[in-house]
C-alpha cells in the first residue's frame, strides 16, 4: 500500500464557505460525470436559469464559467454544492472531491498537502489532515488528480538537473538551517547559493547535465555576498512584485512600473486606490503576520512545492519573495478598504497569492524566471 504523508502541523475541516466554488477555475469533468448529470432535472433547471452548464475544449469538458460570472454553475444560493446535495459526494467531479487537498506522488510516497486558497486551511481549522486518510485513499482509487515528482530529472535552471534524492539532501539542509536562522533566511541562502553555482556554469544549448554533487556546497559558496541573504535579494523581490502588478495594469502603464523600480519614481495601482514609490509601498507591510507566513512557507516546503513546478531555482526565488509580497498585498487591501490592516486582509492576500503565484499559479512562471535571469546577470557581472 502506498504510504500517505500528512503535515503534523496542518489542520482541515470544511467550513462550507463556498470560496473555492467562486474562484472562476476551469474545473474538468470526467465523461461519466457528464453523462450522469446531463440526464438530471437539476441540469435542465440550471440551463434555464443560467445558460450552458458545460463547455468543451478539444476533448476535455469543463464546468461553464466566465469572467463576469466566475461561480460554478452548481453552486446554490446557500453556498453549498447542488450536485453533492442531490446525488452525494461521489457524484461530483474528481477535482471538486479532492479540494482542498493537493496530492503529490514522490519516490517516498504521496504527500497529502493542501491549498491555502481554502478558508479552513488558511485558518488551520479542524482536525489534523491525517483524519481524512480513508477518504483520500478512496478518492485515489477512483482516479483523483495527482502531481508527480520524478526520481530523476528535477530541473534547476537551463538544462541542469538533480535527482530527487539530491533534492531531499538540499531540503534537509534547508530545514536544519531554518532552526538557527529562520526559514525565510534559510530559503534566501538556498536561493542565493544555488544562483551563485548556476552563474558559474555555462549555458547548455543542448543536452542535459546532472549537478547534484554541487548542492551541499551552495551554502558556503565563495561568491556569496556577505550579510543577510534576504537583504541581498530584497531588490529582486521588488522586481517580482512589480512584474506581478503589471498583470493588473494596462500595457501603457508598464513604463511607470519600470521607472518605479529603477529610478524610485512614483506609480499608481488604481485597483487598490493607491499611489506612491516602492519605498512607500514597503511601509504598508505589517510584521504581525510573520508567524502565519512562516506556517504557510513551512507547509509549501513540506508538500514538495519546490519541485512540483520546476525549475527549482525560480521556485526558490518565489518562496523567498512571498513574505514581503503577502505583507504588502495585505497592506494594499487595507488601504483600499480604508481601515487598519487586519487578519481578513492577510487571508485575502493569501488567497490571491495562491490563485496567481503559487498552487494555482496563473502568473508564476514569468514573474519568477525574470527575477532569476536578473539575479544570474548580476552575479556574472
């Protein structure tokens, strides 16, 4: 029997808030689920009230949604699932049954992590996730969606890679360092040390090369700048935030963002009703959320988020910038709402982070890889 791993520090029991059903995600629907539901009066009622229930893209069927109406067609007014209510839990699409769990197959078993888009997981509500083992095993037998991490071929950057065993060695060193310098500084040290190693290696135009033997050396790399690694990477974190903000702005406003980053000029974020310089933006950050941010980062490392979406170096870069991003995002939301920053601002910032940068990652790659290229360019002089 495949071993299931559960984070001892993560709890979850559904609060029935319906947030995941209002996210506007593309929810795939299995053919047998479509065949069953299409015959039901429920679907006919929804078609009459809201329009088409399903849409097909090539050979995959999804639940219909749109930017104007992101809610799942099956979400009832009381925020409960009408499929679940009328036909039972097992009648729902596999993705819906599994939420908020994020299952990752590794050579050491399956890690049953969770997405922090979910209200209950963000707030660590309920029983430890291990209490759901029986349900998860049943879902896995029915073909629940699962991420897979290979034994070999975990890309770092360019065409360089390591084995899963080598990665585990890196993760072990990372957590050991976190005990003394804190997880955020340890992540920054791993990012900077690995980047120093990559900056020394030639760009591979073809073929691949394993460099697992170099991983133990990254922590004391001779090219590592002195001082806090978090401090060294601070400007790149600002670059990542600026690149992210571009997604919410018209293209003619992008030059304003570039001027803010390179010249210290003021810029505007109309969505938050805010304007100022990056230095003023940083002042919105509130350290009160640090313990929750550390819990979030620890869970991401635990559930192998660093290697689920390779390459490894951009994933490390992202995790290094997340604390400041989350705090600034919470500050912007509080500014928009015209009140002092509160817990709800942080929860909402985390929801947006999960949607666009991390687990559901719509904009993750471009933001992180641009930062990696900037870092390597700086290190190469």
